[in-house]
């Protein structure tokens, strides 16, 4: 069990609206990420669900029961914090046992459950140490074990990976997903890192300015963001303002889409950097546009190019992989093309058409 | 070899040794000065407490332990020490019960009231304690005459004037130990407020509680004007005994006074060291189990 229903949650600090009439349904066993830039309200929403944050209006139900006025300790929710928040005076075992003692479990059962949890998070060797004797990743695993020990109805993770270095972060990210699947617990994960959200989640809730921009599967959020603000946050997209003419949306030779917009209608076309096809030889592809490389940024497995098509002032970003990237340098001329199915079309900030199906 | 012909390596070596000397002076010089400044009067006090007579010479003309034996076996001294200890313990207990929860509320629950607590905790430093004592006397006379002139009133007044020592130490400790986050983690673990306070917060801030309590106890131990104003000689604490010894001009009392003063200092210093020791040794935590021996 662990269905969550958030209904019209509103929270303001004076005139600053932090959560704006926000509603969301989360299913049993689902892994949902709240993704968004700093200050979008994702942590406030998580703390509201936990009961650590008062809100002005709305209702929260867990498994059909109204928990809006329940204190945090009576909601049956486990939580992992960004800064671990382990109890420094207690060993790993005592930290994990703490919530079990608080709910009045018998000592033999506590001992058995703690054994299970230290094994689940792979800390059997370190169970008699105190938090200060553990690395950041190990401390966060203890925090996860402590949160899961009393069989909570739901698990809340407040940017649990952001204080860790990259290697540990990736390892722990995979471990969190594995444990969540094994335990089958409904999980809400707050992050500003889209790769973390995509890697972990069944569903991503994209937030901005206290509202939900879109709640969908990671692949849908990535490929078809419903609002231009969402498109700007996810991946490395480029935007071009185009005027419809003669039933087409055309940007030089870069792309050319069929459209049913009235002539003169202005729309915004958006496409991902890795969907831009780039050829190092500007003359190799006759139908393609030619562009100048403003700057190449080498990122290891890929390189990012800032390009300016000839006869245009608009810069776009392209992500290229493999040996092609090594042949391209600053100020070089390249050929480029974006396929029509890779272009999303927005009018007044809303997704109107995706790819070749422009209205 | 002249200085001009020194190789770069040799020059570097000279510079390094100069830096080492500077560092040594910088590190130890200040410490030696501080020890001298504080230590010489204490040493003089200690020597005086063992002196048979010390007048007109650099060092005493003879030494004896009689003043120490006399002071430490005197029923007056023991009673005064007992009263002062009772006051110190009672005041610490009252302050623990009132100040620790208050500091917790101001840091964790309602940070908006923190400036009020901070302003309040400046009052005992801004007002002379004798004025506070007189104010308490006047107030109690009106609203609770039964308390007038009692040890209870003395304990309450001393608690009121010494609470900032504990408050500042506890508040600082709560902030540096992220008490808000620990408290939230405890609540999310299902703990009630008393369990959170007793099992999580107080152990986490124990160093602050101990150092604040030491300051409180030390200031109560040496407190004179409030006791004199509220009770007078009827409840002779160690400072009042000291006053009697001074004003009575009792022969040999000076040396006994020195012995008691030094013993009081030594006691507080030892407790202070103990607190520091507890703080530094408790961090590494549980014994890490030694690796199994391979036979």
C-alpha cells in the first residue's frame, strides 16, 4: 500500500507563491521524481507530504486516509535527507533500530530487522561504527536503511545523492533503484539532476514556479515536453522562431516541416542537440544547410558544438559523438540537418505538434 | 663559503629553518606569555598557602601544610563548600530544565523568537547583579512573601542571572550540530518530542551543555552580591566565608584563604579538562572491532 493523493496544495510566503494549487496522484509502488530548478517548490512539496511543512490550503491522502493534519511521526512515512542526518551519538545499528524502538517493537524483533536492513544496504561490516567513521555514501545507505526499517508506507528522498561525488553517486543511484524494486515501496525522489530523475523514475514530475509543468514517463518528458519551459529545462535543446508560409515551417535548409498554420503564424521550433545531424565536410550532403562552428566543447564521450547556420543569426547546439567530433574544430564549416520528426512545435508556449505532424 | 655563494638549495634550507623558528616562536611564544600571565599569580597563591611567613623576601622563610589541613578540615569551610555546591547543582538543574528546551524551541521550532531570547540573555550582563537581587526582593515581598529571605529565592535568582551562560553554549551547540535536521530525522523516524530531545538532541549537544553548566556552576560558586543581599550571613557560602576571613583579620586566615581559593580553582580546572577530554575521546565512537587474529 502507498497510494498518495495531493489535492490543490497551496503554499505562499507573503506574496511569493511556492506551491500553486498543485494536484498529483501517485500509485502504489511507483517511483516518482520531482524534478526542477532551484526554488521551483519541489523540496517544499516533499516536506509538505512528510508533514514537516505547513501549507495554506489543500489536502493530502495516503491510501485513501486524510493525513493533512497528522504530525510527521504518525504518517508512516520514511525519509532520507540530503545531509544524511544520522544521529552522531549512535552506531549504525542503533541508528537503524531507532525508529523501531520508537514504534515499540520488541528487542528480539528489532535485532532481527536491523540484521536484515544492514544486509540489504550492504553495511554488515560497518554496523558497529558511528556515522563519523563512515564515508558519505555509506552514511546515506544507513539513512536509507533507517528510513526503510519500520516498513513505512512511502519513502521520501530529498536530494540524497547531491552531497556525494560522481562515482559514489552513480553507484548509490543504482542501489537505491534496486532496493526500491526489491522492497516495492512507493517512492518520491527530489532532484534537480535530470539524469538522476530519468535513470530512477517510473514517472517524472517536472516543476517550475510552484506548479507542475508535466508529469509523464521519462522518455515522454525528454522527447515531447508539453511546454516550452519544460523543453528549456530538459536536455540541450535549441529554439528557433519560425513564421509559417505556404503550408510549411522552414528554417533554411536545416529543417522543413509540413504545416496547416495560417501564413504569418509565428511558432517556436525546438529540437535536441543530439538530433542535429552534422557532417564535417560542408559539401558532402547537397541538401543540407551549411554552418560555422562557433565553439567546440570536448566532453569525453561526446562533444558539444555551438553552430551558426549561414544566412542566420540564430545559434544552435549540436551534440556529436565518435570520430566525427575529432575532425571538427572552431571556425570550421560543417553541413547540418534536423529531421522533421525530431522537431517539436510550440505556439504560445504549448506543444502544438511533434515532428512531421505540425497542425 | 660566503653568503653570496650559497647554492639555491642551501638558501632554501636557511629560509626554511628561519620559517621554522618563526613558526615556533609564533606558536609557543603566545602560549608561554599567556601561561606566565595567568600562572604566576596562581603560583604565588599556591606558594603563599604553604608559607609559614612571607614578608620582605623573594620566597617564604618556611613551608607548612598546616593551612591546607586546617582549611580542608574546618567545619566552616566544609559547610560553606557544601552550600555553594548545593547552589551550583540546584541552579544547573533548574537551568537544564528551563534553558535547554527554550534554546531548542528558539533554534528548531520557532526561530523567529530567537532574537528575543538573545536580547533577554544580555540583561544579566547589562544590569549589576545587586540591582537584580534588590528587584527580586521587592517583587517577592509583594507577590510571594513566603519566599522572602529563603534559599529558594536565592536559587531562583541565581538561575535567572546565570541562564545566559547555558543558553549561549546550548544555542551554539544546537546550530553547529544541525539540531533542526536531526530533529526532523527523529520525527520522521516516529519519535515523540521527549524521545527526540533525550535520545537525539541532548546527546548531540552534550559538549555545549557541559561547558555551559561549568560556566554556570563556576559563577554560582563565586557569586557574592546576590547571596549577601537576599540572605546575608545566615547562609554562609564560600564567598561569604572568604569575606568573613578577610574582614575578621584572623591570624593565618590569609594562607587558609589561599588554600581554599587554589583548591576551588583546581577543582574547576579539573572539571573543565574532564569535559574537554570527554568531548575529544567520544568522537571516534564505538570500539572498532580488531581484525581477527590468524593463528
